[in-house]
C-alpha cells in the first residue's frame, strides 16, 4: 500500500462531481446488476485468462455477492481499474463497490467504508536464487521494494541490515531481479504469488512478513448501510462454510 495513495484520494474528493451519488442496495436491486471495480492484471486476485475472461478470487467473490444480492451470479458488471482509479471510481459513483486488492487502513477508513475482510495478505519476499531458502538468508543482501510503500517499513523492522533498493514500479522491480541487481523483491504477497504462477523460476519465501486485511470498499453514508450489511452477511457466510479458504487455496494464495 502506498502512503501517497491517500493524498490521491483526498484530491479526488476535491474534484469529484457534487451531484454524483453511488447506488444504494435498493437501487442496485431495481437496476438488476451489481457494478464492481476489479483488477484485470493481478493474478490470482483478478486477471484475464487465455480467452480474455476475468478470473481470480476477487472475481469469484463479486459473483457470490451478485448471487446473494440479486439472485444471479452473472448479474455483475465488472469495471477494470488501475490502482490510482480504485478510490475515485467509488467516490464518484462510477461503481457500486470496489474489490481490487484494497487493504484496510485507518486513513482509508476516514473516507471510505470497508466490509468484513475476505482475505489476509501482507508483505512478502520473492527470489530466484536457489541458495536463498528463507527470509534470514537475505541479511545484508539487496532487496528491491516500491518507493513509498508500507513494505519499506516492514523490511526495516524485519531485515534491518538488508540493502533496500527503491523502485518506482513492479516492472522495475522485475527488471532488477531478472538482471541480478537484487537478490529478492519485496511486495504484497498476492502480487508475488502471481509472479510465481506466471514464472516458476521464482519462489515465494514464507511466512509473510506482515498482516493486512483485504476488504470490499463502498462509499460512506447511512444510505449504504444496508448494502454494507448485505456484503458482510455474504462474507461471514463464506468464511463460516469454508468457501473463502477453499477458493484462496484453489487460486494458490498463501494461507
């Protein structure tokens, strides 16, 4: 999670159209479909398969919400978003909710509502060096990490003698490890799991270094309380019956 993202959200509030209002539960049911912001390039949470179809844990969850709220799992309209667009899409009423790898933080809770968490993620490390088998093997070694992210602070606590190499994007981090400029990359475990699935030469070093909760994001306001309640009811049921754990395992996410 970037510390700068909150600034971007605040800016979107200043420039958001004043007359735009997100749909409440009654409006969604009258409309007959749930509009959800998702990722389409983040395996295994939300990505396109070889046929161009959206797949992943968050896509599955969105369909479950549509099933419970509208009676049909296909009554959902997906709106792929970038990281920068996730919060403005909710704040400007372009989508009903966002299920797009969004971690719950106190800063975000000031301007957005979150559902119950559906998955626990955290900072993790990935390497392709066969000599590195555990986190402790990275002491004194170079690790690429995105500038301005909470992962930087996690690494400073967990590996204080590691050499942190700041990068501006995941593409830059991948280039650094591919050219052996760094021994590992630190990032969100969900992101790095996708790297391993796409490129088997990478290995995820477990356990994860921190704990962060992913939740469904929706607008603040009493008019959205029923929608939040319906979403929480579904997530609570999917936790209780083991569905969320089973789907996370199916998609290869760390448990």
